[in-house]
C-alpha cells in the first residue's frame, strides 16, 4: 500500500463523510488499518502479505465504485519493533494561559496571504476559520473586513450603492479592494450564484466595477473566504449548501481547516482559568465528538461546546440542563441517553 492510494482513500472517505470505523465495517477490517493506510505506513506494521494484498484489492474495488464481498479480517495491525529503543517522547509543553495560540494550519494560510493569493478555508463549524483570517491580517499589518453571506445577499452588500441623493455609499469591501487589506467572506458556499459571478470577475481582473466608478484592485487586497463544504455541493450535514462553478474554484487556494484539539484545549483552559478543569472538560467533549461522528452524525459537537461549558461553570442549571443548553440543543432524548451512557461526565464538581 503506497501513499498515493492512501490519499485516494482519505479523500473519498471524507467526501462520503465516513469515519474510519464506518469504512472499516464496509471493507471488513479494523479501523486501525484505515489509519495506517491513509498515511502510507501499512508496510511498517506486522501485517501478513496475504492480508495486505487482500486489502489492496478490496480498496481498489471500493475506490472504483465496484461491488465486492467485505473481508472478515479480525486481527489488528501492529507496529513492527524498532531496531533500537527510541528515546522517550518529550512531555507536552504546559499550557500557558496567557499565550496567544493559533491553529496548526495557520502557517499555511499566512503563506498564501503573504503571496497575495486568494484563499478558501473549508471545514467543520467552529474550527476557527474566520478567526484565523482576522489573525493573519493583524500579523501582517493589513486592514481587515468581514461579511457573512446567505442566498439573499445581493452584490450591493459588497459593492455599495448610490442613495436617493446620488451619493455613493462605500462598503468595507470597496475600501479593502481599493486601498488594500484582507477581506473575509464567511459562508461562501451559501452565497447567491449571481454574487459569486460578480466576485469571480473582480478577483481575476485588476479592475472592479462599482456603482460610482471603475476601481483598480490594490496589490495588497487579499480575499479570504470560508465555508463548511469543499465547494462541490450539499452534504448530509449541510443540505442547503451550493456548488461553486469551476471558474470560482480556480481563483482560490483551497485549505482544509480541521479541528485543532490542542488549540481547543488551550482556549478552554484560558476560559476556565484552570488547566486541569479546561483539559478535563475538553477531553470529554472530544470523546463525545468521536462518539457522535459514528452514532449521531447530525449532532454537531464543535469546539464551541468546550468553550461554552467552561464559561458556564457559574450556571445555576443542573448538570443535564447545562449539557442540553450548551451541547445537545434539544436533540432526541434517546440519543442523549445513549451518548451519556458511553461518555459519563459530571460537571457539578467544577461548577462554582
């Protein structure tokens, strides 16, 4: 199994919104095989050649969309023993409650913005996409603008308009376009197609047509868009999202923005004012997130749940009431009971 097939497996699995455990059940193998395959490290494990060959055949059939009988591979892959005993891994650095933490993909975003390339950050809600756009503008000393789009947002929200007296009313987008700056458009995959057509021309050309005049695009103008999908249409979790046309996608550098659990923990600790409390609350939320991905995919367990739980330790609510308010959001009680039976946690010991 090489890295190329591992990449293809990962891309298709994410496109189908399958967890590694779910794909393992489809193929008929333990999810650990999926983990090793996706990073191209299966050859570094103690897997019998006949098992490796069988997995290759099954995954190639799955990638091709052909039918096949699932395997019944019960054994788990085990890492091969190293020739020499490695040095013990260093202990994780203690969390500094006063430090400014950034997403693990922030360096990639900064690189493209420094190159003045327009970017599309896509990923699950609450992963810090729009926050990162603001942070990169601050680091680079550029002005920052922001707007959130919906299917009814017209182009005048960006371009401005002339009022009843014939006076042009400027927007933040116009200011950034003409004078330079990072402009963040949130929910790009939820935008009106006509608006995207207007944006498409302005991003490609050095000229933008505004209601009062033609404006030359400033060389320091950078467009950073965010969305919950990869621009290829609706998903189960986001059924109303729109598909971008190829011209718009070609204008943007696509960066997947996943959850950064280390960043999530650091922020939660800062909110709680305690490394111990923030860490334990976040670890529980992350365990619920993993459970929900397999058993309740429509339950969105974002990092905001960690932050809000840590911020609500003064709440007069009971444990169950607080969890429903912050995490479960009125979802079916059977799902709540099933989740809590697998992930027991009592916030009352932290509630002050």
